[in-house]
C-alpha cells in the first residue's frame, strides 16, 4: 500500500526561485531512492483562519509564502529505506546545500492513505 510523507513550511517569497532550484535537486534524491511522485505546491489561496491555519502552523510572516509538499512512496518499507538513504546522502548536507527557508518551522509526518479516489 502507498505511503505519503507530507510537510508544510514557510519560504521567504523572495526566495521562490531558490526554493524551486533546491527542491529540484533534493527531490531528485527522493526519486532516486524509491519515491514515485513529489509535489511542491506554492501557496496561492491560503486564508487566515479564526482558530488555526497553515500560516500560524508554520509561523509564516507577511514576507513568506506557505508551501505544501508531499512525497508518494510505493509502501512504508520503501519509504523507510529511502528516507534513511536520503538523510545520509552527502548531497543533502545543509552546509553545502542549505535550505532556502527556516527548517525549524517545518511540520511534517508520514501518512497511510485510507481513501484514494480519482483516475490512476
């Protein structure tokens, strides 16, 4: 059964192209190590809520855009093995490949799909 890693984070709006470049490089590693699909989604219609919202979840400022991303894996075992390889890969070293956003405010988690509608 498929497995999904999802995350939400804030990127300085001025760093949009830096983020795209970083994502293209980093996401290629996830694909190399078993992911089947990755989507990086730039916030376009992210409203402020009354109690909670994406903006507050990642403490986004007026100069930042919320990004919603997910990685699709064929199964959790592939994800666990792939994620371990990605995290050990020197190409992910933050000293040589720094994230163009504050990773401390990123929220993420792994999810098991329970409903899957649409064309396949």
